[in-house]
């Protein structure tokens, strides 16, 4: 039996464990490349410094600045200066503010077929569009990989998505991933790699493939990947990186744990409706709904191909009077090219508002909609309040739907337009002058790291006690996101290197009293429903609760990255043996976990007693033996 593409890359990088074991068993793999962005990078580099290794041990590590671009005070500038100096000293390439969004730039300039990549951003699988096995991870996992350590994951199941046919005019790659979200929902990819195959693959360019792999994160997938073929070779040659190309594909007799098929020619324009990426409907059903705002960009749809298609729709048109249109080019390369070929003038003439090459509105960094406004965004997430306006109605759409709707001022199916949208892959104009190489190791020894007043120490977990008694500080429902736990946006993102200041915002969107309650109690539990911690890789969603005294989260189930972040920082991720027990625990109940250290050490079920009712429940700690060691020590860094 042959190997699928995912297994081939894992086998070439396997350091611990066995691929002969069934999915779910832990494996450790060698990591070739890492990336960080500035919202998560400060903490990752503080942790790398704490490990004490002078130079990174990876083939390539890149630090990007793309999130905290609004410098309203010293905080973001502090972080940028710190990251730049750490990168120069420790062997890390530094992508300066203005160079572009990390995933777009990494795809353009660094990602390679067959390599492994982890990044402290959940949309790192974007590079899977080039045949790279790329995964989002917590900052501490990235720091360990930079130091040369293995990256541990549960061996993923592989879901084969067989693509056939070709996309119809005005139907795009965004509609492919929205169709997958419609079918599988936001938990459908948990524990899996989504591997694309079939005759339809050849019709998709690398930027289109990257849109699809980017939003595999919204499925909860470990990663998503396309083969490396003639399209991959053409893209790399157009970027002046033809030598980086290698052909990669699954063996003809490869096996998969699951398979499904999508006929590209049968797809129609789709939209994810408020407030979840899997709440998907055909655009035709929404036609005529008034639209107040349209935002184009993010790491999902900000490529040269995307913006050229938008320019083709907007040419000779004017954005509707009732509608605001913003455009965020994905990189300096994209912006420079559309500036030179006239497409930028087309966008501006039509009334588009140009934003800088960064994440911007996708993470709530500016462009919050009006109260109750309908906002169409080519982004990847539409969680409630993420835009900066709690009651905004945010829809996720393709660039074609976004542009057509911006002109009409109402939701518009782009297939009703008579516009040629074929964009040929150009010879890209390469200029890496905003990407700074690290210092030579000998010179690096003399360099000093810059630490402004916004750079604060991070909290560290404590060794697990013999027993634990504490109150329930918070009880929440299903699908709690990292945005619920630790919001993004212009007010909070500048504090990402200042955990004490961030703590005042923890869980505010679900319970405004939580920070004060947690600080008064000193320690406690969070009780949650299904899929707790979905969304971004932000380690702050574990670090800030740790700072506030959260000792364990008791949930029906966890999202992959967040569960590992809890373990890495010494917080117990416990699940109900009987999910109905969730209903028997209330906010404020005093809970006790006797013989805790002994049970974790021996791998026994955890016993919970609710002192308020006297009820006794069984909890499970579904983690590897290695992760149990981390928890006993109070986290990964303590173990190291």
C-alpha cells in the first residue's frame, strides 16, 4: 500500500513515534521552518530567550509584523523594536511593517514543497497550497521548534477531498472552502489533515489553493495540503524561486481514513452568514440584502490574483453611496504590482479606501462597522464582535461577491455580471528590501535586545498539587473561541506582551465580571461545552487565564491548538466522562479534585466532587504521557 502526501512528509520528518500506529497516537516531527507574527511573536521570543539557546536551529525562521500596525502609543512600537532586535540576534529573518501579511509573504518568498512549517498563527496552513505541511501552533511550541526540539502532534487522520471539473466564471476558491465548511462544519476537521487530489486540482493556481488551505483552520483541521505539481512549479518560477520546486503527490494506491468529492463545476457563490464560518448559504438566497461595508484583504484573499479580479469588476464603476469599500493588499509585492499596472488607480477611482498591507480589519484593527451594519468581508472568521462592533452582521464572501455587492450596495451574485475575470499568473516583481536578514552568529553575540516598558515577563505554571479545591469562576457554552477568551482588536492587541494589562479584558465578551471575580478568588475552574478554544492559535488565551489563577478547564471537548496551549502552560484540560454532567455544575460551585497528582501520574480518571451539591463526577485527562509530565511540572517551560 502506497503513502498519501501527508504520510510522505511526516515519514521524512519523523523523530518520535510511528506512522504504523493508528491516528490519534502521538508523534514527534522535525520542523524545517517557523513563523511568528507580532501579536503572538513577542511571547514566543520571550519563551525562546528563556530556553537559552543563542541561535535558532531551524532551516529558516521568520518574524513578521502585520497585526499591530496602528501605533497610537508606544506599545506596538515597543513590540516591533523588541522583535526586530531578537530576530537580528538569534538568527531569525525579520519582515518589517509594510512588507505584508505573514502568510501571503511566506507563500511568496519562503514556503517550499515537502517542508514542515509551524507558526504561532492558526492560518499557517496557508502554505499547504504549495505542498508544504504547515500547522498553526502555540508560541511555546514554536519556540521549542526554533531551539531544535520536535513538534508533537496526535498523528492526524487524512481526509481526501477529490476535486473534479473546473470553477465556473465568477465562482472562486473561496466558494470551495465555504462548501467544505457547509458540509463538515467547524469541528469537521478536528484531528485531520485535509488533502486535496483529483483532476480538478490542476485547474487551481497556487494563490487559489492557498485560499482553500488557509480556511482549513476554520474546520479545526491540523493542516490542509495540495500536491506540488506544474502549477506549483509555475508559481515558484514566477517568484524567481524555481530551484525550490520539487514534485510531490500521493501514491496511486495511497489509502485515506476518509474520502469525499467536490465537483468544482457544480459550485455557486456562497457566503458564511453571522456568526460562524460554517453558517453557509448561497449568495443567490441573500441577493438584495443592503450592504453597509465591504472589506477585501486578510491572509485569505489579498493576493495579486484576488485584487486583479476585483479591479476588473470595479473598472468604470463607483462604489454604492450607502457602502464603504476598503482594500488591504496582502504584501508589498502585491501593492507595488497593482500600483504599476494601473489596477490600484482603478480601485481608487471606483471609491475604494486603501489600507496598508497588514491584517487590519480581519483582527478588529480598525474599520469597525456601524451599529447593526451588514459587513461583507473576504476574511476567514466572522465571530460575533470580532469586527469591533458586537451587533454587526458580518458575512464571509469571495472577492468576486464582495466587489459586485460593493457596486450595487446590496448582496449581489457575481455570476449575474458579464465581466471577464481570468487573471494570468504574472512574472512577479521581486524586491525583498523590507525583509531583514539576521546577524552572523559571531556578530550576534555583541547585540543587545531592546525591551521597552510594554515588554513584561510572562506567567509560569506551578507544579501540580496533590489535590485541588477551588470555585467555578465561569461557565460557558459550546464553541467558545479564543476571541471570547482573549479578544483581539485595537484596544487589546497592543498589550500582547503585557499579560497583567491584558487580564482586564479576559472573557469580557461573555462575562464582564470575570476578571474581578478571578482576581478576588485567586484560583478556580472554567466549565465549558463542546469545542472549547476554537479559532486562533493565540497562546494568550491560556497565558492570561493562567495569570488569573485558572487551574483547569473542564469541557465537553477542546480545539486542538488551544488544548495543547493549556497543557504547555500547566492548565489541566479535563473532559466530562459523561457530557450530561456539564448541566449539574453551576457558576460559583466549590469543586474539589482529590488525589490529583497521583491520578495524573498514573493515568487514572480524575474524580471531581461538587461540594455545593455533594455530587461526584468522573473526568478524563486525554493527553499523552509526555503531556502528563508537562502538567505535573507546571508546563512545558518548567519541564525544559
